[in-house]
């Protein structure tokens, strides 16, 4: 015991001497401000910002054109007149039916019947969508956002992978880390030493029960994955704005002789930064996606009433039409938030008969709202599908992004 204490004391004296020598030489390598000089951090984007991600994206394309991004059609069809069609020459298309033909234009044009002025009315509403978005007769004009990192079969990284001549049946996906390995100037041939993915989810004051962050205001939940456990496919529909992904790849690089670095080895960290953002356009796409995906087997989306869906689209588009950074734009934002709260039925789990009296009566809901056990059924919110919370959080963050509200605790 005494020998151990003596050894520690001697070690402490030796360490003090070493530290004193570093101090005398002005080489304070223990100061964190010198970290980048020891291990350079290469941020991508180089500006120190991030690549933006969206929770949903708009499908662009015009109706009846060869270059449309519309859904593929199955079967065969000779025309759009269905009067003399047979089962064998009809094709399945995700468009509306109108008499003996398909709808030729959008099923729900983005129209504000209460404001027809050129400045804030119809022309402005359409301007909130990307060009061509409302020229299609496709019923689904938006898709959920995905954050994906390039990957490969697990066996591709073994000596018997595709480049080794043998291909196994192991199709489990692993991050293609080589695509993210880069060296500082003057160095090359990166050798990956480690890789990790860090996801941070901020606290959301409008719905802290669903998005608690680190458990208190101004905190965040942090999820870290390493190596072969890194997930390369993330569905973002219910991700909140401000959610960040950072892929950090630590590499060892060989010096380039021509650059004067012969025989040198440099360790660097390649950081790739991504963040979920919200805009008026992306929120309109979120509304459309939430109106497309059914809850359970009910065939009813979480934006359940058609008038609620149309009112939501108008309310969100109006935010973009108002004069930027004015009380008018702020009022439009608050109106949209109030609309979500008024239309929402909050429940824990989706039991159709509890939400909708019509299901309890043995039928199904109409286009209109009903008054069920949890309130008006314009929008349905459950633990598995927190649609109202999602919309409220997006609106809150949209206000911050537009500079018309201030981020709260």
C-alpha cells in the first residue's frame, strides 16, 4: 500500500515536471483550444453550416407528359374514356375518377375562397408551391422525407466481397464509410480508424410530452451509433425541425512527398453535418403526406376531414403570402396554430369506435368532422401518429425560421 502511494507521489512529481517543461516551452497541449492543431476537423459543408433535410418533399411534374414524376401505372389503357373499357385494358392510376374519365387536373386545387385578391389570394397561394406542383392530376403530390447515407452489402467490405470474386448472401447494409473519408491538404490515402453518427433531437415546448429533448427546456436528446451499428436510412416525417445528424469519420492520412510531408502521418476528423429544416413549402408537403397515409386499417388518414385538410393548406400558405416579418404574418401563424388545436382529437391509441361515432354505429366517417370521445375529428393525434403535435411543432419552428417568433425555453 505504501509503495503504491509512493509510486503515485513520484509519478505526480514527474508529471508536474513534465507540465512545467511544457509551460516553459509555451506548448500547452492540454489546452482544448489547441485541439484542432492536433487533430484537424474537416467540416462539410465547409462553411460550417449543414445540409438541409425536409420532413416531406413535393413531387413535381405536369399531367399527361412524358417527363412527369407521377406514379407508375399498371396494366394497359388505350385512352382516358372509360365507357367502353374492359377490365383487361384498364390500368391502375393514382388519380381521381370523374364520370367516365379520369380527372384531368388537381383533385384539390389550392384555392382560398375567402380571399380572391391578387396580392394575398389565389396567385400568392399557388406561388408557395414549386413550379408545376399543382399541374398534375396525381392524388398524392408529396412524399415523406428520407435521410439516407450511402451503404453497401455487409459482405462487400470483406475480402470475399464483390471485389474479391465471391458474393455471399449477407445483404445486411453497412455504411459505405470509404465515401466519407477525406484527408487534409498535403495528405492522401485516408485510412478509417473510427466512424460514428450522432443524432440530436431538441426539446419542443409546444409538445414536450412527445418531443422531450433531454427532459427539460433548452436540452436535447442525443443518440450515438458506432461502426457497423450505424443506421443509414431514417424516415423524417415525424422528425422535428432542428434535429441534427453528424457523421464523424476519423482518418489517418499519409503525407504527400511533393507537398513536403514525406513520412508524416496526419490524423483528421471528417464531419458531415445535416439538419432538419422547415419552410412554408415543406410544411405544405407535410400536410399533404399526413392526408395520404391511413391510420391502422381504417383507411382514414390522420388529417381525417376534408374541410380540415383544405383549411390547413390555406392557413399554411397564407403565412407565406403575408408581408415578411410583420404583425400580419405573425397573425397568420397564430391563426394556423389555433386551427390545429381546434380541429384536433387527442387520444393515446387509435380505436376507431372511440374517435368516430360512425364507426361505432357500424358505418364509416363521411368527409366531414364528427364529435367523438376525444373531440372534433378534423385531425387525429395518437402516440403512434402524433399528427397534431407534429403540425404545432413545425409551425412553432417555422415562426422562428421566419423571424416572427422567438424560440422559447
